[in-house]
């Protein structure tokens, strides 16, 4: 199974991950994708920084669906707004 991993960055901070997998043994001839959005609460200086997972979404897509369409669909469903970020990027890692 091949999995592509992406980090979602908003204003220099990581706000989530997207995983896109081909050849999943449970769903042959489909693409399985997951978004794991989170937000930071607290801070380093007070020692109470934690990552709080929002609503994780997993879905199945047709093999002809591009990674860009999958990423955009998952971000919309997870209520991640590009407009709220001055600097937004999705990077492979």
C-alpha cells in the first residue's frame, strides 16, 4: 500500500495532516484518504501545550480522483478555511 503524507500549515503552524493511500487491501481499486485536523491549546512557556484533535474524516474516492481534489474535499469537510490564514500551504513529508 502506497501512502502519501501531507502536513497542513497555517501561518507557520501545523494544523493537521492528510494521508492518501492507494491499493488499500480493504478497498481494492479505490483511494482511501484521511484528514486529521488539530488545534494547539496552551503554550510552551506555561508547560500546558497540547494538540487537540478535531473531527477526523476518512473517505473513499475513485482511482481517477486527483490528490488536489481529495485534499480540497477533506479540508472543506473538516472546516479548514484557507482564507483565515495569511500564509497557507500543504506540504509533503
